C-alpha cells in the first residue's frame, strides 16, 4: 500500500501529478474509490473463490488434495512476494498505468486458467494471475489515498475499502458454488474476463494518473530472495506430510529456507533502498500488526478450506450448498468492516481489534467439537462469528501498522502488512491441506480439529495485538 511519498531519493523527472490540476470534487473522489474497490473485489474474490471448487477441479483434472493446494498457493505466494515491488514500480511509472497493466495480466491469466488442460498449466496460470493481482492491491489503495487527502475522509474510505475487500474474500465460496453449479469449475476463472473489461474502461474514464513524489529503486536481490523464501516455506508445509518431516528432502528444505532467509536479511541491511524496511520491525506496534495480519488470514483460509473439504467430502454437499453455508461469513464481514473503519476513525484501533480477536476465537471454539453429524445451526453460527471477526480486523491492523510513521515510511509499512496478509493466506491453505490430505471422508472431522484450535489461537493472538496497538484517532485535515 504505497503512499504518496514512499522512501527513496527525490525524482529527477517532472512530477506526474500536474500541479495546476483542480482539486477533485467529492463525487469524483468517491467515484475513484468505487472504481478501485470494484477492481480490488476481483483480487479478494479470486483468493477464495477457487476454494469451493477444489473438489471439482480435482475430479476434472485428476489431482489429489496436495496438488490442489498448489492451485491456491501458487496465486497467493506470487501475490505476496511481488506486492512491495509493484508498489514501487507504480510510484515510478504511474499508478494508473501499472494498475491497468495488472488488470490486463490478471484477465489474460484467468482465461488461461479456464482453458488449462492439466494441473501443471493451471498452477502456472494461477502464478501469472498472482503477478497481475500484485499490481492491483497496493496500487489501487495508493490511488485512493492520493485522491483523499483529508484524514477523516480517508479513514471512512478505508472502512469502505475494507468492507468491499472483506466481502469479496468471504463471498468467494458463495459465488464459486453458484458458478460451478451452473457452468462447471472452469467458470470461476472465465467469469473474470468481462469484469476485467468493464474495470479497464472505468479506470480509463475516471481514475487520474499519479506518481509518488519520491520513488524507490526495485531491489532485485531482495525480491528474488523474498520470493525464494516464501516458496520454500509454503512448499515445505505442503509437501512435508508427503515426504516426511524428518526425511533428507525435508531437512534440505529447512536448510535452504534458513539460508535464504538469512541472506535476505543481510542483503536488505546493505541496501540503501531495501525492498523491505526491516527497521520497522523494531516498533512493537508494527511488528504486532504484521503478526496480526498473518493470523487473521491464516484463520480465514484454514476455515474456508476445511469447510469446503468437510462439507463436500464428509457430508456430501454440493459446491452450491457448500458456498451457501458461508453466507453468514460474508454477511458478518460486510456488516462489520465499515463499522470497524468508523470505530477506528472515532476511537482508534484497539477496540475493533479486541472485537475481532474475541469473535474469531469464539468461532474457532464452536468448531473444535465438529463431528460428522453436527447440526447446521452451530456451523452457521461459527461462520458468522469468524466472518464478523474478519470484518473487524482489517482496518485496525492497517491503522496500527502505519500509525505514528511519517508518510515516507507509512506506504512501505502498509505494503508489508498487505504482504503479511497474503503470506497468512498461503500458510493457512498449506496447513489445512496438510491436515486433510489422504484422510478418509469419515475421519476428516476429527483430523481437522487441530485446524480449528489454530483458528482459536489466531483469535487469541489478535487480543495480544490489540494490547500492543497504539494507533491514533485520525484528525480532520
């Protein structure tokens, strides 16, 4: 989430934003928010829409649960590793231009996914989708922040943004279930094409071009090492149960991950303009916010994948029924995200974070005794609690991460937090898939219990993040 003034030396070229341009009207500012949020809806939706279709994809392409994990994580790992670099490129070459490029790449990769004849090509196309998505998430929010200089208006906009993004994440299974029931699993990918075309037209008409007043060079060594470290970590989580956690392959993977992580830290410390400002982690509120972002998305993705496998494999539900079961989650996210943004604007982040942690922990606890014949009402209640907790979490986490920082560091802090969210998504999918891989349908509810305990622990961790939060109440500009 780059800001107007990311770190780095002053630009030597003319600034992108024309100084003589008249201020944007209120209607134009909120139109820009609507267009960017509409485009961002795709990113959140595509993170979760595939979950409900995984059993159908597995049957259609002849791939097991472990292979299906890569269908999801190829997207999230690439997205996570490129978010910060994409923000820097947008500040240098123009946010609207990079945003439009991302939409084009995302749309083309979606069509490639829809026509993929085998699992390998599907995973590759999903990785390319992640490349496109990385140009949307931080860039779109930077466009919105640039259009809304007033802090209170910006806080309201971030609340709306969080509502749309949270709704897209929670609505993915519902949308996917309906599409699969009507058109088959490939429809969850080709449906993106007409939406992308509409988004490209709207961006061209309504979104002005802007660049950062300062730009950062792309840290290529840091980018390569970060991508390698994330791929190794997620790969170990996915493949560890298959090869054995103490096998020579796994031990070699641990060593490679440790070496890559150490090399990344050393490389970043030597860079004048590092990809990731590691000095930010010395601030306890920032470190806590990053940890909280990982925890929220671990909880969400563990819930979505285990829910999909349990309802379809153990209980024999259709994809449509499975998606419909998550409607309370979507409702909770949609209702609580704007409320959270308003609370952050008025009271600061601590209370919304406390609510998020308590709700997610309660939802996880509701599912720890899940059995093959558990009634539907307890399931729906648990999904409602987790969705509401997810809705409350995003705005205060972002506020906690950037609070107290100058604009030159706030953009980088927000980008790292966005990266942490996608890392949490990838880790959550890998953990849930590892719990379910190779488990008989009648044993899946029992095998999933550690996953629900993990969701509960993520909620409790958010309570600790709330204690570390020192975010401030935005002041009118």
